[in-house]
C-alpha cells in the first residue's frame, strides 16, 4: 500500500510535499492529471499519457493526495479516483461542498455556525429565451438584495478564488452596475450571491483544520491573518501582508465544528477556513497607527516577495527554500510585525464571540506563507492523514 500525489504542474506546494515525504521516509508516487487519457471499458480502466502508462502504478496506490489546482479538475479527479477504489484527500464530498461558496455557507448555517448575512438569487441578470428574446432581471435582483441586506452589499462569484470579481456596492447605481457585469461562467454557474459587508477592520483569518483516520477534527492553535488597508478585501493577492497569530480557544472550537460540518464522515481531510471577526467599531487602536506600522514593515515584506518571485525555485528548490525561510525570519522579527500581531491577537480575544466563517478551501496554498508565517506545514498534515488511512487497513 502506498501514497500517490496527483497534480497538474509541480509548484512550490507540491515540491514541498515531495521534500517532506522524503524527510518522513514516505515513498510518494506521482500521478499526472492534465494531458491524460482515462479509459473505461469492460476490462476495467486505464490511465495513460502520450508516452507512459500509469495504470499499474495507480492500481498499487491506496491513498491519493489530490492537488489539482483547478476546482473543476480536482472535483473530477476525486470522483474518478474514488470510483477506482482509492481513498482521496480530500474526498469528493468535501470537494463538492468547497467548490461552491453557497454550498459551504449552507453547511455552516445548518451546523449553527455564524456566517455573514447572505442572499442568493437563482436567476441570471440577463437571460435569453428560446425565441431569441433577452430578459433583463437586474432591477429585480437589486430590489431583492436591497430588501434583504444593508446598504453595503458585497457581490461574490460562487466558485471564485483569490478575491477575483468580489465587489462592493455602497449605493443602488453601484449595485446595478455590478449586477449587470455578472454572467454565467465557470466561477459563477447560475444566479447572484451577495452578503452584507462585515466590518472586519483590517484583517481576516485563514484557519487550518485537519483530521486523521479515527480522530476528531483538529484546529491548529495558530492561523494566518491577511492584513492591510489596500482594499476592503484583505486577500494577499491584492498586496496585503501576512501575519502569524495565536487563536483564542473559542475560535479554535468553532473552527473544529466547521471541519465536522464540511468533512462529515470523511476518514481524513485538510481544510482551510476563511473567517472574519465582526469588529465593527470595537477597535483597540486607531487606523493611522496601524498604517504607519505597515509602512515600516513594507521593505522586509518586499524582500519576501522578491524571493518568492525568484525563478530558482524551479531549478534549485532546496536552496530557494532556504532563502525564503531567511527572508520570512527577518520579516517576522521586525518590531512593526510584532506590534501588528499583538493588535490582532488582542482584538480577536476581545471579539472572539463575533467570529464568522464564509469560505472553505480544499486545496490551500501553504508552503510560501502559511508554513512560514503561521508555522503550519500542511505537507505533514496531508501525509499523516494519508498514512493514518493506510495504518487502519
């Protein structure tokens, strides 16, 4: 029995998983999942590229780490692998829930976990009829949203990532303009999803929950805070910084409950939950102080970003990894970093009952930020989860 890793292309996360597997003495087998032919016939199945047959390789694998980056491709991979009798991390039921923000929110809501006030309108802004006419629903959609939500309305694509196409409307004309731009797509299959803007101040949280076979969901005691004033979206792809923070026990307990809500009866999983503290006006320092601290921290964070852009990560990963770790260590040792960290931790403790969860990532990026800022190596979590399934058989 062995462990396989499936991916489209080997990025830093996958390189990190392979390096960690070597350190743990685990023989990790590669499975391609992009330009492959998956054949089903009366004799069974086969998996081949143009130059290699992976069929027997796959048959010898017990557990597969599903690291396909595309949400759609990852969901297809989970379905196929489970049909072939493989254990998958994460399994298709988890991928299905995480694929859609609405499905994720429904799982949370049903489990009694606090979420932002949410409205889903299952109609597209512009619909074409069978006889070629166009039906415009923008006004009706805006009416429904303003009827159910406050003035500040956030429109989100149901399956989007990295804050893409997440937009804020503060007045009706803005809302109508955003709704008119919504079209059915791979990241927004049908309808329009909206939420009240949560007054999360300057940060949100990426919280990690894992499960091994036969154990309860485990929430790590630290989390990644995405922080800054670049945008109402605190996503790091928009230029905000990352800060490793310690979580209050209450937030850890609710996060573990989120794991159970999404994971269900799954044997093992690795999940990243996006959460916000509804701070409102309950701030402990003024924004100008924090902006000044972020300005002080900018040069050392720029140094981290420079290393992340270094192309040697593809040609000499171990050496590049050392440079990244050194840059992060310098960044985390800055007084401004520690000051911002203290503000976030004190604010979380003060407002811990106001934690809200709004999204789940089933294939979180971790090697370049979560591992070094929050001290959580998801490569170990993935491999331990897979090993726990093998040990149970």
